């Protein structure tokens, strides 16, 4: 692809909204509240925010700067920085290739729930066994996955400006209004349970924001740290090639430091609000037991919460799943773009051809993931799963991409920038055009020493070598 013809975001706002759209996805809305509830509410929040401002900041700055400096997507960008490190681009590109199929499957689940609530059938979704019954069907999950993938592919085919940038400018403000609206609603509700105890949304908010240090040990604190580190990868879309691809579309005269700060604020704000809309509502209707329902929180617990709200619950459920669907689409667009841009840069193909290739890979992979709950069903134990937990194809793909490859990509990127090329490579890119880089000293310490240490700990835990208390 001719670099002179490379498209770029029309302005900083378009870039920030597209990058924030990538960052604000299922990881924020699905996983963040569950981890916050599991890890002592406010304690997890404090650790997460500290890591976002240090660890997350270092990785985000590095990847966006690599993209803009090389004007290349992940597959070819690392080789441009140092020919010997071209292999890292292959690993970085492999991550979104693995993520895209199962992300589209989950996007299909969200679409199904949105349609159920839209048609006024939210009570069905609240029934025991509904979610399990749905995902084990052979055909409908594949159809929903295909529709979701088709919407994402349509945006990608329209290109950087007409597709990614324009869709982000429309979707992200709507998504933000929905998140704020549902959060406020969650704080106003109250419910008297069968036990005669009345619980309110504000009580749930207190559990969410006030750190619970009861019975805290070094082992538990370390668990919170590792959970927050793992969450940051998905929350900020780092170590999966996305921010390198998006960085390559940023104009040279843009203030990178300012844009990165805005992405951090937007992402952390939405992650916080995701917890503020889900945890108070689940606590009000299901108590602390409901909050411990794990990753099934969104598809099993929340429909029960919406049903318990009465007639208004169907409307709230519809708005909620519409918001989650928007978040899933903007994130899936960024995942697909990382691969499409890589194919375009490496093989000098047109956007349409590259899009068709990645679309077909995602479609075939998505079908296999859907069949993993019926025809191709098997159970496997992974090193970092709970004793009684079993995993299927989706879980294995998530483990390989999110738990294994992403920490490896981040660790090797830290070594490349911190020790081979030196942090000045990134600092000079951020300070281009006379812009000052805030947190410069912090960046140097993080990229050389602290981030690699965190990533090694995360990998040891992933591989089951390091057992957490």
C-alpha cells in the first residue's frame, strides 16, 4: 500500500472517539463489573485506576506512537522499527485474528438479547436455563453471529473516514448517554425481597465504590492486582495491534499526548459507569449473592433483574442491550481493522479484498465457536480456571489470545522500546511539533522496569506456575 495514499482520521476528535470506541467494549461492560464485585468493589477500582494511569498509559502511548511513527499496521510496524523484531508483528496480528471469531459470537448473543427485549419478551430471558438453551442451539447463534459480523464488515468496507470515524462519532455519544441514563436509573431503585429486607441502588453503589478490606491478605491483594492487569488489556485495547493500526491513521500534527489522556479518561469513566449501572441493580434485586455470579452476570443475572423491575424492566433491558450492542460493534470494528490494515500493508491489497479475507476467517471461526456448544462440544481444564470450571472452544481461544499472547506481545514490546530502541524513540514521537509529553519520567520507568515485571507475574499466573491466594 502506498504510504502517501494512506487514509487518516479527519481530526483528533475522530481518532479519540474511534480509539475510545475500541476500548469501550464488552471487556468494560461485561467483565469489569463482575471483577469489581468479586474483588472487593472499591479496592478493585482504586487498583484499576492506578494501573490505568501508569501501566495502561505506558502501553497505550507506546502502541499509538509506534503506529504514527511507522505509518504501518501491527504486522509490518515492528519490522519497520527493527528488522530483527518483525516476528513480533506476526504475534501481535495473530491476537485479533483469534479474537474476532469469538467476539462476533458474543456480539451475536447480545443481538439476540436485544431483540428479545425489543419484542417485549424479556420475561423469557429471565427464565432459568434460557441462556444455556440458546447457546446450545445449532442454527440461531450462527445466524446472529453472521448478522453481527456483517454490520462490522460494512463499517470496515467503508474505510477509515466514512466507516470507522463517522460511525464512532454517531455511536459513541449515544452509547455514553445510555450508560449515564441507566447508571442514574440504577441508583434510584429499591426492592423488598422475600426475606423482608429492602435494598436500594444507593446501598449497592456504596458496596461498589467503598473498598472492602475485610479479611484482606497479601494473596488477595495480589489477585486484585492480576485481575486488574488482565482487565486493562481488554479495556484499553492494548497488545492486540489495534492501537498501532489506529495510530497509523493519526496525522503528524496531532497532539498525541492530549489524545491519549482523553482516551484514558473516556475508557476509565465508562468502565466505572458500567459498574455503577450493573452492580447497584443486581444488588438491589439479588443481594450480594447475585453479584458473585461471575461472567454469566450479563446474560443470566441481569435479565432476572430486569424482570423483577416489572413492566419498566423490559424497556430498561432493551436500552441496556442496545448500549452493549453499540459497544460490541465499535470494539469489533477495531479488532477487524487491525487485521484488515495488516493484510493491506503486508500484501498491498485493496481494502475490499483484505476485508473479504478477514471476514471469511472470522465467519468460519465463528461457526466453529458456535458449534463448540453442541456438535463440537468438549470440556477441558485450563491452568488458570477455577477447580470446578470447564472450558469450551470459546474459552480456549480467549485463553490463548487474552491470557497468553497479549502479555507476551506487551512484554516483548516493553523490551524492544525500553532496552533495544530506548524510550526516547516514543518520547520524540509524542513531542513532535513541540508538544510536551506529560508523565515522561513515569513512562521511562514503566516501560523499562515496572511494566515488564507486572507482565511476567501475569504470565506466571496464566500458566498456572504462580498460584494466587
